């Protein structure tokens, strides 16, 4: 067992003596031969480690660049979506000044919840400002902080709005039931109204632009007292699918 202890130092000593013998050219030749033969696995492993380390550094650098590219690309896509929605909104007169806001949260239970949007007092938002999308009416601002606002949507039972049919101007009140259905109530019995009619903001409204769309009638039924008709609506904009809304800042008198 003792000889194993001194074997490696002995081999290294012999190797050193062999490498020292001869001229400079002979020593270089021996070093090259040892490098190609006995020491090749070691030198190859060292080169592989260096190469692998360099590749890992390059991969990490590429991953950082890919993540940065994806984030910038996503930001551009979101801006394009926002500009697309902005271009779709067509308002005239006293309703041309509006602020675009992102939906950042919800408050309350599903059928009674409100929207939380990303603009507030610092952007000139005030309570009772009308809120719309490119396709239809959303609701109105009910609370405002410096950086965000709470919007009461048409799907909340507390929201009411004078509405009418686009074709015949039949008047009614937009309300949402506890079940989540959106209704046009208090329609006079015998009114000229039918399934498929488009419902818009009424001329009686002072919050939303007259004629701004809401949805279409999907079902009609008479009230229990047989004095009024109630129409169930299919809204053009679904509150739960909203990304951005438009808050009308310059408006006429409140509702």
C-alpha cells in the first residue's frame, strides 16, 4: 500500500525529467506529442468546459434579448389595440373629449360588481362621467381617486338609463335584473317594438350621446299587470370581456 502513495509523485518526477531533457525544439515536440496522446483527454475536457461555458453565456444573453423583445412587442401590441379601439369611437358635439382607460379590476359580486379603471382625478375624471366602449354603452363613474375610478356598469341592478328603439323611438328604461339579464322596462303596451330592434340611448338622457348603441331585443314579454311591455336585450358589449373603456369628460347636464 505504501508504494501507491509515492507512485504519482514518482511518475510526475519522471515526466518532468523527460520534458527537461533535450533542446528547445525537442522539448516542444515532446510536449506536442504528449498533448496529442497521453494528455489529450485532459486538454480536450478543458477545451470542452471552456466552450460549454461560453455557449451558456451566449444562451443566457440570447434569452435576455428574447425576453426584452417579447416585452417590447407586447407593449406595442397593447398600444395598437388601444389605438384601434380609439379609432372605432365616433362622437360629435359635446362628447368629443374623452379619456381612454384600462380595466384593472372588479369590485362586488358577479352580477352586482363594478369596474375599476386606470384613470382618476389626475386625468380629469369626475363622478357621473359617462363610460362607453367602441360598440356600446358601459355605465357611469360613481367614485374617483387620484389614479383610478369605479364604474357602475349597465349590468349592475343599480344602474338605470332612459333608452329607446332606434327605428321608432319607443321609450323605456334600461335596467338589469338580479339574475344578470339586461332589460328595457316600462314600455307602453301596444308600442311598435319587435325582436331584433336596436336599442340606443334616449333623447331623454343627459349623460350619454343620443342614439349611442346598447344592444338588440332578444325577447319581449308583457308585465303581470298588463300595463307595460318588458324587452330582454342582448348587449353589444359584454362587461366581463372589457379591456379598455372610454370615459366622456365633456358632457351636458347629468342624468
